[in-house]
C-alpha cells in the first residue's frame, strides 16, 4: 500500500461522507448545530481515522485507529436512526447498506492486521 488513498475502505468512507453531507443539507436549519453537525463530524471521522492510522508505524497502531473509525461509524448509525425517528429521513435503506458495507471492510482489515 502506497497510501491510505489506495484502501477501498477509505475510498468508500469518503463517498459516504459526501452522501451524509448531501442528506443533511435537507435537514431543518434549526439542526445546524445539532444533529446535522453531529452526523457530519462522525462521518468524516471515519476516513480521517483510517488515514491517520495508515500513517502510523505498525499494524497495532493502525488497528487502534480502525477501531476508532468503527466507533464513529456506529455513532453515525445511531444518528441516522434518530433522524429517521424524528422524521428528518424517510428511507435509510441505502445508508444502512453503506454502513454495513463499510463496517465489514473495517472489520476485515482489522482482522488482517491482527
């Protein structure tokens, strides 16, 4: 691997961030400092932690940052569910598919490092 940009999980999580930003653009303006901000911060934490971990020395450190990315992904999953329940979102099937896909890739990468 030359760079974290070569990792498919990083590429997919970057696309996921764009998706989250697009979706949260539709949220009410009163949520700018609430759910919108939380979702955006948690989503961009995923590729950021993948990149930071890949830049560290050794698989153990990389693995630690991948676990942090997994935590951020779970945070996004919870916030998506909240948005659904308060009716800011109607259909979260595609989001949930992406979350599941990224979770699997992160888990597999962690396993390969351990």
